[in-house]
C-alpha cells in the first residue's frame, strides 16, 4: 500500500455524520452519471475509424476513464462502509 492510500486507523471505523453522508452520496451519484456519459462517448469513439494522433488520444481517454471508474468505485465502497445502514 502506498503512503498516499494509507489511512489513519481512526478513519477505518468512523461513521460519516448522516447529513454529510447524504451530500456525499448525492455527489457520488452525480459523479457516476457524469462518468457514464464519458464511458459511452469513449465507446462510441472507439467504433470510429480514427487516424493518428486521434487513436492515441482515445487510448489516453480510455486509460483515464478506467482510473476514474476505479476511484469512483472506491469512493462508493468507502461511503457504504462508513455510513449507518
């Protein structure tokens, strides 16, 4: 685990206050919706016959999209683990 991803022990057991959890869930949902637009646009671009350098740019976009989806999933898991049921 990298130094950036290490969390203090207290962060692993803290519960996010309900009012804050509601806002964080809303933002995570909105982020998911925005990412879905980017994912679908990236897919549609991949079906086009792109010439260089556009094909390389699409690869860069796909890499960034993949990272964003992973981060969003981590965020959603964290929210779920740190909010009251």
